[in-house]
C-alpha cells in the first residue's frame, strides 16, 4: 500500500504572493523578495494559521471528493478512496513539523487548528456541491490567442506569448527566476477548491480564507478588487466557459464563535479585462528595477514607497516593511 497523499499548498515563484506586492508598493516587493525582515507577530500568526487552514481544508475536501460517486481527479489521476489522502489533522501536524524546522514556530497553533476543524464540521456537516478539483495549480501566460486577442491564456489557448522586452535583464535575478529578457511572462494560481454547484450546476472556484476577524457579508466586497481573482477569472472562463460561475470565498473564523460563511465575490469585469495589460506593465517595471539592482545602478532606496496609512498599517497590523521604511 502506498502512503496517503500529502497535498502541497505552498507558494509558487510566479503566484499572487509574487505579483501581488508589486501592485501595492515597489519597496514592499523588494522587502518581501530580496531582503525580508522577520514579519510582525500579528502577520506571522495570521499567515501561519491561514496556511494551516489551507492544509486542513485541502485534505478535507480531497477526501470528500474521493468519497463522492465517481471520485474526483487529482493531478491527472482519479481517486475514489478517501484514504488515498492524508487525514487533515495529520497533514496539519506534518506541515507544522516542517514549518518548525524552518524556524517558524507553528506548533503552538496546532490545537487551535484542530478545534477549528471540529467546529467547521459542525457548521458544514454536508457539502451540497460536487468536488471537481482541490489545490489545482493553474498556469497562464501573457500573449495572444488564435484570434489575436491579447490576454492571459492557458497553454491550449495560447498562440503567441508576449516576451519580456528588457535587454538589461539577460540573466534572471534569483528573487524572480522566471523573469528574463526574451522569455514569456507567467502567472500561476493555486485554486483551493473547484466545485460544481448542486444548486445551479455552475462551477465555482472556492478560496479558503481563514480569518481572525469578521465573516460578515460586507467582508466579501473588499475582495472584489483583489487582483488574484482576476487570475481566477481568466482561468475559469477558459476552462469552463459558460458554466463558470465565479469565485466564492469560504470565510472561516479561527476563533469563537467559529462562524463559516460562503459568498460569491462580486464581479469586476473592467479590472479583469485590463489585468493582462497592467501585468505587462508591472512585469516590465519590475524587470527594469531588477536589472538596475543587479548592475548596482539602483539600491533599495530607489524602490518607491507607496507610503499610505491603509497599506503601511493594515488589518494584521504593521506592514513587514514598516520600521525599515520609517527608520532604515
Ligand atoms: S511600510 Fe508602506 S511604504 Fe513601506 S513597504 Fe510597507 S506599504 Fe510600502
């Protein structure tokens, strides 16, 4: 018998954790990718419990998917036995052990995550939809499709990639190994849960948000303009066409009263349409900054600071760069 599958929900070198900070603040991108300080305690707790929640729910829904009639496909293989996947709590323990070895001190959060799982199953005893995919990695490339339309395309629809035009960056910087002159520009996105609705037959991409804050209805509005969901939109429309229903947030409170709320993220069609163009600009801007950094013409002080109160001091507390920006 083979070992049960442990699902990796980690970051990728061209995912939203790579591109997202660039849309917010150049200095933040530098700090996160080139010279990271220890994160603030509030951020560390939120990140650790968020990662543990993803591990937990990834394995939970994989086992549910395998238990449904016909099972589901994970990484090209159909699974019909829930035992093919590691028990969710065991998966959390394993993730915590690995995080501890990296010096992230995750073990103190195991007990709370186990309680979260108990509470989650009380509140979500039945999944009315069909699991289509779990922690599926999507990869898109900037370029044109067969109709000559510029956008972000999955491999089957891509006709001609738009290559990075920055001769000064002929060698990739270690912090951005895929960004290089003459190479395609990629975005990847891990899709937490893909589900076919039992109510309307639409396919939704569910995004787990394990939060210490509120899960009230107004929370979902904040995510309408979150660029990571533009990536979901480009993947979803190409993969499922008219059947694609959008993104749902699976908001899970990680403390009493342990509320769970699932809501559809409001559409942002203008932003989605413009996203590839803006990604193209951002990729070229980043390439120029990296080329200057490699050559020594630019230092950290040349990476611009957005310096606005809402970004510098957000809902998890201080931005990781707060003191560096303030004092150096
Ligand atoms: S503290 Fe503000 S200016 Fe500095 S990196 Fe963070 S968001 Fe940018």
